[in-house]
C-alpha cells in the first residue's frame, strides 16, 4: 500500500507535505496530495495504540471516526499519522466540551458515512480496504455521495478536527506522545530562545512539554482540557 518517496510524481515526501501544512496553517486532506492508497494498513494495525475510554461517541461511531482519521493523515513507512496521535480521542473528548455543538453533526454524519460505504462498497467504512475508504472519502468531499446530503460539509468538519487533534497541545487529548509535533519538527513552547536557536538552519531539540506544564500557564488550564 505504501510507496517510496522517490516514486511519487511530485518528488515530495509525506513529511515535506506535512511541513507545508504546518507552515501555512492550512487544513488539507493528504488524500489530495498523495497517490491513492498511500498509507500502510499493516503499519496502522501494528502501531495502533489501545483506545482510551470513550467519553462521547458510541463504540461504533468511534470505529468509523478512527478509520476516517487514519485515512486523512495516514500512517505509512515514513512515519505515524492521526491514529498514533490520538486525533479521534481528541474529537471524542472535545464533543463533550468545546465541540459539544457538533455532537449531532457527528451522530448523523458518521451514520451517513457508514450507510454510504455499505451502499457503495458493500461494508461499513471501518471494514473497507484503504483504497475503498479513500474512494468513499473522495465522494464525500466532492458532495458526490448519493443519499448523503451535505457530505462535503461533514468531510471538512472531520478534516479540520483531525488536524486539530493531530497537532494540538497534548493537554486537549490529541497529539499523543507529541507525535504530531515531532512529525512536523515543531519543538514545542519555549519561554526563551538563544541566539543559536534563531539561526535559520538551527535544529532545536524538542521539549516534549505541554504549554500547561509551565507554571506561568498552569493556573490557566481549561476545565478537563476541553
């Protein structure tokens, strides 16, 4: 399922593409810039951590969301993705807090994804092979999923929240073990920067600290990380 960087038409590595996302602050589905089927499904299975206890979603909804996030920012031979970062856990947690207003949209949208996947490909989304999952997501993004009105709106909602969950401060339940920050080379919050660290070619060692690990911010922690 995965491809070598050298075989990609644009010659860009997945990490370079993620770097572009970080640099411009854009929300982008990697399916738009990587060849179809990119992502090692076996690697996802080997590396996937145990799921944290659910706070908002049902197990069936979480299965679908996990699978969607895994295709939007896929795990492959070059590194981890949304699965390892716990992006779906971030969304599940936030739907009980800051994203509570989207709970109904997720309830209807995840059901719509499974219904369309079943009709178009013969199985619920989480049980489809990666290529079929990508095809379903492409139809959603293009508003071409028959019977799923407003599919593009839901696709973009999940994409935005998956990016948030992959690259957010770990305090909020995503970016597990600083996976997202390490992926794009972000070293974390720093309260002071040396002259050497300001050089354009400087390689700064990661702090692997949440902003809320610093005493000056710890008193401002949102309740329950929501």
